[in-house]
């Protein structure tokens, strides 16, 4: 007698309907990217909403890899925007040190701004204790503050910088690159903007859109939870 397979219709989707409702899943973002940027996006799901809110309130440091090019100033700051000015870049061929020097000046200016907004004397005991905790994060943040900006690639007319900042406004980064071009007696614009890290979450530990599945999301949640516990966050 041939065996028969019986289907339990009591739990069949056609009987019960969808296994979940869209309202059962709540997402709360830690950071946001514009349509012109790519990279790391961090979300808290359901019960992690409170923790994500606290992390966002603490303003995590964002790391951006910015690919740029000398010679043109565009309307929006991106390469595909109409060009409104041109300038030579050949006088910079053997002068990478000028960009490194300018990046150090930008860092110093932003760090001074952070201390000014914080209303704390960096030479005081309170200032020392605050500096020991990490980057100075003013309670009242009006503008983006750059903690670090470094040239990581130099292949003129193209170059690449790594920017670490808080309170990021992507237009601020575009304006900074344009300012770098002008102060080096040329022009510059952005060809690619990528967020490579958000706080303790690097790009290497994230999921690509094509990797999204129930199992991969659960595995990622478990991995991130262990990482946060190890850092007492």
C-alpha cells in the first residue's frame, strides 16, 4: 500500500493568511543617507527602538570615504552636475603635502569649534575628563563637526579623503571639498560619497540588499548584540 502524504491545512497560509503584518515590524534609524550617497545604514527593529534612539541621541561618529577630482566646480558639488568653473590642477602634481597641511588646518578649526560650543575650557580638569571619554560632542550641535580628515589616495586629478564627523550634513562635505579646491588654487568636486562606518558598525559587518533574508537578519542581530554587550553599550 502506497504511503500518503497529509497536509496540515490548519497552519497553511491560505487558511491563516500572511505570517506577519507590516505593522508588526517597526524600524528606527540610527543614521540616514541621501540618494546620492551609499554605505552603512543602521536600524533598530521593534524592541531595539529605545537603544537605537539613545545611540542616535549620543551622535555616533560617522566615517565617509569621499572620492574627488580636481579641475572643476559644479553646481551641486557632484560630478554629474553642470560645471560652473574650471581651473588647472597641474601645480599640485608633486605637492600632496599642501592637501595634508590643509586637512590638518580644517581639523584644528573644527576641534576648536567643538570646544567653543561645549563651553568647556580644554585646559581645565573638566576639559581633561571630557577629552578622555573620546571626541568632544557638544550638547547643542548646530553644524557638522569634522574630527578627522585625511587624504588616503592621490592620483591627480583624482584624490580620495576619509572624513570622520558628527551631525553630518552631506552638503557640508560637498562644500568642504569645494573649499579645499579653492584654497589649493584650483577647483574640486565629489565623484562618489560612501559611508563606511557608523559608530561601532563598520561596512564589513553589514548586509548587502541581495543578502537580506530572515536567517541573515537574525544572525546579524545576534552578532551586533554581542558586539554592543562587549562594549557595554
